[in-house]
DNA sequence: CCACCAATACTTGTATACAAGTTTATATAG
DNA sequence: CTATATAAACTTGTATACAAGTATTGGTGG
C-alpha cells in the first residue's frame, strides 16, 4: 500500500494500520508515542509520522498533551467511507466494462474461482483477501494508483465493521460470490451501467449490518 | 480546509499549498527545509510535517538526502485527479438532486448570480472562488467532510492547469456558467442521472485544454 | 471514610543535535 | 584550458532534549 513514508516509519504504519482494521487494537484504546517508540525500537520522530498519517486517515485521534487514541467507530464516518468507496469503485468498474479487457476478466475469473474454494473451506481470512484482490484487479486496469489508495484507506473504516460482522453473521460467502459474478458478467457484456449498479449494491452490503453491529458493540461506537 | 495539522504547521501548509496551486511556486522548484524553517521562523519539525502532507497529496517529491521539489505536472496525475473528482462530485450531485433541498438550491442560485456579475466584471479570481463555492455548497449538503476534502486536494492538480489555462484561454465564463445552470436545473427537476451527467461534463472541461497546455509549457511537465 | 489539594508522572508540541549521503565548488595536475 | 579529485557545504533522516499542559496518585485535613 502506497503510504509515502520513510523506511523506519513504514513497517510501524503497516503494523498499526493492520492491527486497527483487524480490531486487534480496539476503538478507544490509548496509543502512547513513548511506548510505541520503545516497542519498535525507534525514536519518537518516525512514530509521530505514523501517528500523523493515521490521524489523516481518521483512524486515530490526538488529544493535545493528553493522549493519542484509536478512533471509535462512527455511523457517520462509516457511511461516508462507503459513499466514497462506492463513488470511486463504480467509476472504476464502468471504465473496465467499457474497455472489456481480456486480461482483467481472466484474472477476475481466477479470483472468483479461488473464492469459491475458500468459501467451501470456510476460510474467511483468505476469502476476504481475495475480495480485496478482486477490487484491486479492477483498479489496476485503470492504472490509477491514487484512486486505489483512497479506496484502500477508506475501506479501513468499513473493514473494522466487516471484521465484527464476520464474528456475528459469518462470511456471507454466497452473497459476495454472487455479487462478484454479477459484476464480472456485466463487464463481459460490456455494460458499464449495469456493472456500476452491481458494484454499488455490492459496496452497500456493509450498511445492512451496521445498525445491528452498533447495537451489539455499543462500546466501540 | 481540514488538514489535521498542528497550529505551527497549519499556516505554513496553507501558504505553500496556495502558492503551489497558484503556480507562484513553479513545478520543479526546490524547497529547502532549512530555508523554509528560517522563512517561517519555526523549527524543521513542523516544516517536515507540512512537507510530508504535501508529499501525500502528490504536490511535492522528496529525493532522499538530496532535496525536496515541487512536483512537475503530469498528464497521468491530472487525468487521475479528474477521474477521482468526477467520481465523487457526480455521486454528490446525484444525492443532492435526489433530495432537491431548497436551501442548497437557493444558495447555488445566489452563487450563479454572483458568478454572472464576476464574469461581467471579468474578475477571474472571484469567478474561480465562486466556482469552488458552488461545488462546496453541493458537498455541504451531504455533510461528508472527508469527501469534500478529497475533492479539494485532488483539485489542486487540476487548479495548476486551470491557472495556466486562464492566462492562455481566459476565464471561459460562459461555458462554466452554462454548465452550472444545467447542473442546477437538473437538481431542480429532481433528476439525479442528468445532474450527474452535466457534472461529469463540467469536470471534464479541464481535459480539453490539457494537451495544449502541455505543448505551451513543456518545461512544467 | 470522603473530599480536596499538591506533587509527580505522563502526554504531546517544538527545537536542536547528530548521522549519513548528495551536490557543488575549488584547487591541482595534466 | 580542461579534467579530475578532494573538500566543503548542503540535503534529508533520526534521535534526543526541552517546553508546556494533562492526568493520576498519594497524602492530608475534616
């Protein structure tokens, strides 16, 4: 993931970002610059770079001279992340469907097949990784790195919900697989509008569980 | 503009960002942390925060242990910025058109009227400010600050071209005004699809001058 | 036992010192 | 005069020191 950080900061960012979106580090938890500094054996300078980046992504909040905290989940922020993701993902898939590139189609077919296997094995982590890869493959066709980057960063907010949802409602393998197939079919039919419509529905899935997740995990909000 | 920077860094960022998009600081120009430090009478620490932010926006590039430079214009980066902007702006205007909110409509009408006056006075700066305000007013309706922020930051790449275009081809007042009116009319008719279509055409205007600008100012690319 | 106050530890913000690499300038050899 | 090599100046990356404000904890008075 393109983050434009220095070598010392980059692994720290990658680790913290992953820990936050996987809910290993919980919303509201305190992050001390000094502790992180000791933990990663680097000075506060690169740590602060990482914190600044996470702040700009809305994943942590700094209360001045008091502490740094992992952001709580917020319906508003999640809704907005979904909105941004939908906007860019639909634009990307429209572009793909208009061009109908064989290479991308083949790659997507392979990913869907792997997803079918991962679903059969009930391998949720693998399935989610492949879901990301499906979207990344579409983005790669456009060559728009920054667009892909924005999606990845916004998706962080959605992934925290998705990981809670996974424990609650399971992997939803069939729904996701069906949606991916619908998207791919629309691409094959060179129908940008329908591809965009299916992509929109796909990205809106997260919203259907949002209220229930909030009810179950009020302390994370 | 929401930048999540500390009080010491924020004015430095605002100044540099404005200078870069207005082409007061030219593509390729060197930015020394020490010089900026002296210029703004702050230490290198906040300066480096600002640089990091500008790097993440793609407006400056750091060559390690060699120097920091204002990014050159690039067709690829500008095309991508337009793509991202179009995706989010069309999504926003769709939402507005679906809701047809009276307050937003009135505000847009006022802005268009002010633009008519600015055009009559050939007041390009004012006209551009009002153009931004038109789009910001639509974004405000959604309440999605981050979406608005992404648009603003991506637009920086487009504004550098726009400012070159202004000198070359003038303010294009009539075209822009007509497009704004078309967008607003579609909103009034509660026609999201048409509103999005007009918005798409509006944001694509920049692409029509891109090649000519590159031809005239090859050294900036 | 509770309330309040003071001191201490902890937090982030900023400035500075040092490290390591690049570029430029200067002097010297041919 | 040119080319080359050496040294000096300059660049960013990282670590540390200091400043200023917050939170916590312990003790004291009631």
